[in-house]
C-alpha cells in the first residue's frame, strides 16, 4: 500500500484503463487515496474490484488495512493470512507492520513493541519511509499502552518528522495530534490541547479522522467542560457512523458525559474496567488500587475512592494526596469532587477555612497569546454586526484551555479580621477569625440577607448588620453573597475571591481614563483635577494604556455573562472589552475603578494581578456618577475608604483596599489629593498598623488573620477554637494527619 502526497489529486486524475496491469495499478492508487481521505467504503469497493481483476496480494493488504481501520480485526487478519504467502521483501515487511498494529489493540503492549521494533529495522533497511512512519506510530501507540510515555513521544515525533520530509503534511499533523495524546496521558492537559490545536492548524482533517475529535472531546471532559465535550462528540459520532467505523472509546465518553450530568445509567450499562464507571458503581476498593499508577486523573480518582472508604482523618489525607497529583500535572478534574468531599467531612473552623480555599481554586488565566487575541477580535466583530457568537465563544474557550497557564503569585495573608463564607450542597457556613482564634457558624437564608441589604441601599436606609463589629474586615463571599453591597454595611470591607487575592502595594505609576460610548462621562472633569491620560476608547488602546498604570478609570456600560464570567464585558468604541482581554494584561493596573453599572469583570482584573477594583453591584444613575467618582478619587489612596464613601450607590472594594504607603497612588504627573498621614484609630490600615504595605508587624504571626467576633446577622453564636498557628489559613490543618486506611503521602 503506497500513497501520493495529494490523495484528492490522485482521485481526480487517475483513470482506470489500459492493460490489465495498468488498470490494477490505477485501482490500487485509487483505493489507497480513498483510505487517506477516510472514504473507507469507496476504498474497499475499489480494492475489491482490483482483487477480482488480478487476485494480487497487494489488494488483500489494502483491504486488511481498511478493515483494521474500521475495527473489523477478524476480517483484517483473514486478508493478511491470504496475502502473506505471496509477499516478499518490502511487501512482507508491510504485512508484518499490519500484524504489529493488530497486536497494539489485542495483545500485551510489550509484544506489540517487540514485533514493531523488528519491523522498523526491516523497513529502514528497505528505505520504505511511509510504512516506517506507520510502524513508528504503531509502536508509539503500544508504548502508550505500556505507559512508556517518553518513548512514545519519541516515536510520534520521529514519525512526524519523517512524514513532513516525504511531503505528507496531513499525516504529519496526525502524528502531532498523537503527541497531544501522550501529553494527555501524562496529565499535562494544556499541552495536550495545545498540540491538538496545532495539529488542526497543520492540516489534520477531522472529517477523515473523526477519532481526533474523540480525543479532543476526552481532553475537554478532563478539563471539566462537559457541554463542550458533548458538542465535539456529536459530529464525531455522525462521522464515524458514516465511515462505518467502530471506536469503543466513543460509548465510554458519552457515558462519562452523562455521568457528569448526573445520569449514571449509561455507565452502569457499559460497566467494564473504566475507573470512573467503577467509582459510580461503588467499587471503591478496585478504584482505590489505581491511586499509585496510571494517568494523573486516574490516580486522582483512586484517591477519591480512598477518601470515600476511609475514616474522616484518613479521608482528608487522601483528598490532599489527590489534589497534590492534580497540582503536579496542571489538572482540574476531579478537584472539586475531592474538595467537596473534604468539605462534607470538615468539622472545625480551621478545616472548613482550609478546604473552602481549596474548593475556590480554579485554573489560572492564560497568557497573552496572539491567537487568542485574534479569536477575541473575531468575536468582537461578530457581536458588533449582530452575527451569531456561540461558535466564536467556543473557539475562545478552547484556545484558553490550550494555553499554558500563567504562574500565580505567592499569596500574602491579610493581617485583618476575616470572615470566609462557603456554600456547599445548599449549606452556607461562615468562618470568622480573630487573633488566631477561629469560630464556625451556619448562615441561614443568605438570599434574604442580600435582598434586604440591596433594598435598604436603594431606599437610603441603614443596612442590617452582617459582619462583626470591627472597623476593617476582609470578606470572602460565596454564592448569592457575591451580590451583597458590602461597603454599605458600615465598615471598610475588602471583598476577596479567595485569600490568594490579597496583595501588598507594589509600585507607582500613572492614571489612565477611558470612556465608552453612550455614557455621560465624568472623565474630562476628573482628568483635569487629577491629571493622567485620556485613552482612545478602543480595546487595544485601553489594554495598552492599562499596562503598568497605577490607577485605571473606565466609564462604560457593563454586561454580565451568566455562563462564563470571562465573557462579561464593558462596551468600548470598537466593541466589547472581555474578561479574556483583561487576561492578556502582563502588568495590570494596581487600582481599577469601574464607574458604570455592574460588569462582572472585577474577578477578571483580580485574577490578572490587579490589587483593587472599585465597582458597583447596582445600577448607577448617570446624574450621580460624577459626584460619586469625584469622591472616590479624592480618597483613592485608601480604596476601601473610597468605596465606603459611595456605598450608598452599591459600590464595594474588591481585592486589597488597604492604604497605599508613601503616596504612591499619585506617581508621575498625578497630583496627590490627600495627605498620607496615617489615622490613629485602632484597627485602621496604616504603615504602622496591622495592614502595613511592607507586610505584617514582626510580633504578629505571618499567617494569622486577626480580630472578629461571631457575626450577629444569622443568629448563630458558632463555636470558638484554640488559636490558629502561623499560616493556618494556607497550610493544611493539623487534624489532617492520616487516620483510617493509610495514604501514599505519609
């Protein structure tokens, strides 16, 4: 079986005529060209026609390849048996290669590796580069089965190089795709998706190789994107049906999607040795045996099974071991299953605080990738012209997953009162920390608390108390509490997505201002008073202006995306500024002020590295924006105080809103609007008090948030605990020592 570099050209130009030998050659070329394009029915029809014409062994060899591709192993072996006695030299080596590929699917992988290694030596001796690439790919597949991933990567890379050299870019792209499969097995999900994307760009035709779509769906499912995986599986199933191919993994992936959506029935029907199915069936002992071997997600599932079969202390240790596996391999699933199980078992305030921080973690934002920027530009144009955007949004999500995540900063611990809320399985709990002592309480009907607070703000009434009696408090909300107008509760409130978002002041810089279309802008007056640069209202100009800025003020209408916060956006002159655009910032502003209505972008800015975002959770009347923003910028050296000054409009301080030392908020040409003298009231954030921008006071433990009594709004006094040790909010609690069935990381 040989091939041309352009199978479509072969089909278009080849005519079956002439002598018997000429017709046989033409039929053979046509059958191979159809195989290359995935037209297996047409390929088989032409090959059988050639077999009837001459009975030559090469047509048996082609039919053996076609049946192997279709998953019809018995028929393929029958054709091989018929061809082998008539083959010599190079053709015999090709037949041996096909037998080696059979062994990849039916035998112990080491047998396939041994057979294909011998075949590779023969094909090199004959100079048969194309079939040498086939054998290398087959051996790579066998080595994947033997979990010899480094050797498999080397085989696929060699095959890719060889196929590029002989002018077969489509098959070279398939070898690159296989390298993505190796990365998937190794647990490097971003690298796997990146190679799948590169293979598609390099010419991999998924219509002729729908198995590539199955691999991509598996990667998306591994990333926890069940809906995306289903969208990729649907065309794969249709293409495989048309090609009359059988791919066992397809049913498994469909059942996994159903299982993730809460329907275990397809998984139960399939049964077998899939660890996810066995876990759903309650076969904990069998699944737990996988915690020391296999791909990263298989091992993580093994630790989840170990947690479910252990006593409480042993289960917490197993959950930590599973998270360690995922962290080492940049994995995300089954992270929330592990942390959710640990939260169910957490009894003490320390345990709840630790596991709630683990539960909040999510994949890092991608770096500033040029292809992602182009995809966002296409999405902007489509939205501007009223065109469908769903497919373009999928492209952006896929490119984000394929990007190598940016490294995160080491978290700093707030030396302030702390209240951390966590919602799990309909139950809201709050951990309050004071002077190293922690208490735990239930929060009843948080939705009612939010409704009452928002109504009170709209009516100009005092907001009912929810936080402890302290001048300055760090709050980590969850669930419906994200909609709370926190600054209206009376204190200086720093609203964090997680403790990892607490950041010290870092630098000086300049102010930049931008105004979106259709906004009655306060920007010109503010710029005249405070200085800085008014930036053109385009996405690229705004991003360039924000790089390295101290303070960025954006007056634009916002839109919250209900399904994906990174598709929330602000309207600028040339289209939306998405959260994904914010992720492209390499040196984001230290303070961002969003003066219009809620945009949903505060989290995107904080994830990108911004220290503070001042934004509202309520619609802001245009007539009141100017005065409010003037007050904000007069107090901007203390963002939490600035947000409190305009709390009656629903504004809050997201991130670290402590005072900026040395007046660095007014760097370069920006005039200082307030003195940097520190107040003397106990509990405020000053360079001499507990929130110094140079770190905690030496006599305080570095990881111990301070102050706060049990809250009063929910009516529960909670439980008090002994003092927390240093860094207790970021390190595992001491109760997590192993008990029950022992874990691997003891």
